[in-house]
């Protein structure tokens, strides 16, 4: 009988890494969790704290502190290390520092003989995910980032306050950069299977006050609204990382808006951006190409142009 142990390493045990670790342990998503951080005492403290959750969960997750050299047998390496934006900065402003940190991470992990899946959360996540792909030399399906998964969740949460339905009954995505140039694919958003734009048309009297531009602006600014109040965001992205990890291990074939390396999809290549993607045990199995409207396609092109401008600053 062949037994498979689900092994995850998290590089970076700041707020995001620790929140991801807590979600993984609390939801029993992996069997073994290894924490890696330049601050080994911080990593050890987080590992000890997570181990004390075991009695309150339905199965045991073995939590340890490790190093890049021990990543060879990991199924998934989650990368959260990087430079968080300071007040007044955008995610793109953290690129130079994050790129330097993540290059050293990838180098260390790959020297171990790692051949699993990189899952990236470090911002600016689309560009950093592309960097991880280039530096690792792994197939594009084995490198993905959190992309607009959290933004899509924020979109559903905000819409649910207007439509008065459970966010989980709303299906749709934001695409493009995990940042200011992202856009909502309104033409493909449905509520209970019914097109959202049709619902707006049929309920003008009750829903006529909904401003779509204002809603997507709220989505774009949500992270910074949180940052300005509590210093940074970590619960939402921690849950997003756990959800994507679960879908990989379970071979779910679930469609999630993640940062994916494009190779001709939507007419783009050699760029990583947020698009609906089928997630399986292989990682980013297949990009789902939505039939975007002309306006949505223009916004997608603009978003990718923004990403390319910043990619060029680090040699891509």
C-alpha cells in the first residue's frame, strides 16, 4: 500500500506566512508543514504556537522549522517573503526589494533538488511569480501566484452587501494585475447562475444606485483600507493560500483567479497575470479564456502593459 504525505514549506513567517500556516493547520490541509525564515527564532516561535493547535483539530499536522536544503521532498513551497508596502506606496513600489529577496529564496530551494509547485504571495505577486518561474526553470504549470483570487473574493463580498445574497452564490472574477490596474469581468459575473448585468437591468428601481466603477474601486483599494487601519493584511491572503493549496492536493480542478504564466492565452505571452485557471495536482493545469468584451479586453491590455513596464525594471 502506497501512502502519500502532503508536505508544505512556507518561506517567510511574517503575518502572511503565519496566517497561511494557521489556516493550513486549522483546516488539516497538509500532513507536514515546515517553516523557513531568516529569523529562525521567529520561525521556531510560530512552529511552537501552531503545534499547540493540534488538540483542537481533527487530525495532526506535524509542524517544524527547516531550511532550503530540506525542500527537496516538499510538494508545495509557499513564498511569502518580501517587502510589504509602506503607507503611500503601492504593491509595485516594493518590487526591487522583493525581487532581491525572492531570487535568493528560489536559488536556495532549487539547489535542494525541489521539483514541486511554487505558490507565491510576495508582492507585486504577478511579477514575482514570473521571476520565480524564470529563476527556477520549472514548467509554467508548477509556478503560480495568488493573483486576483483575494480580489475576486473581495468583489463578491462587496457585491453581496448590495444584492443581499451569500457571496458564495456570486460567481465572477477580477483579472489582470493584483493591484490598481485590475478590472472586473462584469460580462461574466453571475448570481445564482443569472447574469449580473441582466439582474441590474431587470431591477433598476431597487438596484439602480449600484455604481460598478465605484465597486471595483473599492476592491482595488480594499487592501490599503485595511493597511491604513491595522498596518497590513494577512487573514484573507492566508485563507487564499490555504484554499489554493487544498485544491492542489485534492486535485479539485477548481477554477481560481491566480497569477498564471500566459503562453498565448488571451493573446499574451511571456507575462504572468491574474486569470481564471483550473487548479489540479499538477498546479496551474489550464487557463480558462473568457470571451471578454472589447472594453474588458482594453482594460486587460492596459493592466498587462503596466506589469510589463515594471518587469523591465528588473530585467524582464
